[in-house]
C-alpha cells in the first residue's frame, strides 16, 4: 500500500493545528513545516513544537528565514500591533499585521519539501475569517499557487505526481474550526494565537488574533485553558 504523505504548514495556532489534525484523520503521513520568519510572536514556534509532538507527526522541521529584513508588517517590524478593535474593524481591509507575500513564501518552502518527500498534498490552515483581511488566504490565490506548483516542479512536469493545495478550514468559522478540532482530540492549550505576547510569552488578550480566539471559543461554547 502506497503511503499518502502531506506537508502541513504548522504555525502553532488554532487553524494550522486543526488542519494538521484533519490531515492525520484523513490518513496522511504528516510532515510538519514551521517557519521562524522573525515574527514578534516567535513563541508560536514553541507552540508548534508542542503540537507536533502531541499529534505525532512523521517529522517536524523548523526553517529559519528572517523576513525582518523586508519589514512592511507589524509582525516583523516596528509598526504597532492594533489592539482592542471592534469586530467590524477587524473584518475590514488589509491590516498592518499582513506580512508581505508570507503565504506565497511559506507555500514555496512547503512545495520544495513536498517534492523531495514525494508528498502530493500541501495543507494549510487558511480560513474564512482570514478571507477579508489577508489576500494570500483567498481561494483564488490557493488555486493559482496550485497551478503554478504543477508548472514549476520537476516531479509534476515529469508526471510523477500532481501537487494539491488543501485548505480544509477555508469555509469554516473559528467556532466551527474549534469544534472540529475538539472532535479530533486536539488540545488547544498547546496552541498560541497572540500577535504581541509579553516577554514571558503570555497572550496580550487585545490584538486581533486574541480577540478572534476569544470570540471563537465563546461561540463554540468551549473553555480556553
């Protein structure tokens, strides 16, 4: 029986952790890739390590790529992380926490590893809550990247494999994502969501990511430990 392999982009947050759990539930041998790109919320890399151990991935690699040299984002530069924004403000426009071309870069790294592994599937946790704010979470982008991947890789050109980009959470709300993860046995206490944690790694509770996390747990009727 041929092993089905998937490379999962794992940030250590709710969405990528749930996407990883979905891939495992679908029978994939999971290879998790975490990118340490100079983000101020670098504590999420440790969360990714915890998640990878707990969910039993085949292999977990942490790839260092310092995007602070590019700047242009509150996550990699000196711009202030927005705090205490109402839901309508969070849902409007592209926020300063957008990292220029981040998903394009991360997917390219995942694509390179997938070709080496012979993994036909790349999984990421893009979801509907990111849709309005982050252009590189849109289904149009994911379809375009998949098309590019099958033009740009030796394995695809030689017809040895066809790359698929899967975003199993794309059309789910945060509450639906949490319920799905709980049904698969995910322990969300292992995860980290805050964009601007304290030096000790504690969540600020006020950034967009923290507020979306709180809202998701409340709507799902779950306790965030």
